[in-house]
């Protein structure tokens, strides 16, 4: 974290030297290396406009619900919201000015990874119905992973509080929650579900794809006022982001990408080597373009399950013109 702070000071100084005020872009992230945000500053040579027209500052959060609060309070300029929290931000927090500006990743597309919900191999839970009377662990109430878990349990006739108890825990502690029998079902996202120790003692009971189908899992959002005032800087940032994203997705850079992921997460490189930025993990767009049709479907399911009070037309909340212009510069 210290190297980011020192880097920011240098970037602001560099912007001042250019005689222009760089636009501050504070961006949320939750899980590395699933989220692009913590990975971007690791390739400073490709972030060519950073410190010139904008200054990029990653900010870590526990879950997407906290990101909504930060967006509402203008504590960040760029948020990474799950489909579920995007809908809640619009309907519950009244953030009608949110605009989808880019893709982070998709879950459960054909041939790619989907988040997994584990039980102990030698435990009493053999099927979803066996979770009646049990404890289930989620990262944060209202997150996409949480919605998927509740949706799957509801499909099998189980309701929160009536049939099971929900506890919240950070993703890095999920393995301990399961192995120490503090939860009978625990939620796992990449990279945690690839942990060999977890796979020895646990097994996936179901996936997010089983619950929701393909998911436009996380999108980048910003408030329309910020985009209008800082359009040029934002396009510069997205151009740099697309350049970095394509570098990470290039198989020729796989080994270095693995080392970067290990550095950020303080986990062993071998935990990432077999799957990172391959079809064994989430689906990612090299142009940072989200799948709005999938996003609409996900939010419609969310409403059908009773999590939303009304319909949401995602097209109304999307402005992909910036990221399209950014990608066009790199043709």
C-alpha cells in the first residue's frame, strides 16, 4: 500500500509539472486479481496518461454495498458494482445518475469459471435441501454472491431466517469458516476456490451459474456529472486501462501476470499459475465492454426473486461511448 501512496504523490507532482490539474480517479476494488483496479498500477509503463491528465487511486472495500455508500458520498469516482448492488444503488440509494462505463468480468459464461459454494466432503450436506437449519456464509448481504446463494436456496424451498442462518465473513476467511464448522456452506470466488487445501476437504455443492445463469458480474460505474465534467480524462484513463487489460490477457505475459497477482495478494504464485487469465476463470472483455443483455437478465431475475421493488432498464444507465472511443484509439 505504501508504494501506491508514494506513487500518488509523484503522480500529482508530475501533473503539476505539466501545468494542468490532473483529474483524481479514486476507484474501488474488492478482490484481487478478479478486479482490474489493483492490477492497473502494476503496469505503470502502460498507464501512459496517469499523472498527466488523471491520477489513479485504488481504494479497497469489503463488498459492493459499501461501494454504493462511497459513490453516494463522492468518496470515489469509479465504482465496481455487481449487478445486484447496481440495482440497489439505483432503487434504494436513489443514484439515478449512475452510468455503466465498462466491464470488469462475467461469471458463468460458456466454458469459463463460475463462483462456487462449498460444503465439507465428509459433512452432512449432500444436496441443497440439506441446508435446512444450517448456517451459510456470505461475504456481504446484498452482494452478487449473496444474491446467487439466496436465489439457489429459494429455488429449493429454503428462505433466510425461516430455514437457515446467514453469517458474513471476508472471502479470505471462508475456508476457515468451513473447515472449523462455523458454517455449513461457504461462498468462494477466484482465487480462493482454487486453493488445493480447500479442494481436499470441501466440494462445490452448486455454482453461481446454477443459480442465475451467465452473469455480468461486475461493471465499472461513475456518476454522470463526473463523466460530463471530465470526459477527456476519463477516456484517457479507459484507453490506458484497455491497454493494460490486453497485456494481462495476452498468454505471452502469463508468467509475469502470475507474479503480479501473487505480489498483490501475498499468496504463492503457484496458486494462480494454472488458471489466471485463462478460460478456467472469469470471462473478461479485452475492450472492457460489458454484456448489457446478460446484465438485464440478471437484474430481472433479481426482481423476480423479490429483491427489487420495480423494473430497471439497464440501457438507461449505460454510457459505453467513452470505452468504445478509448478502445478505438488502440486499433
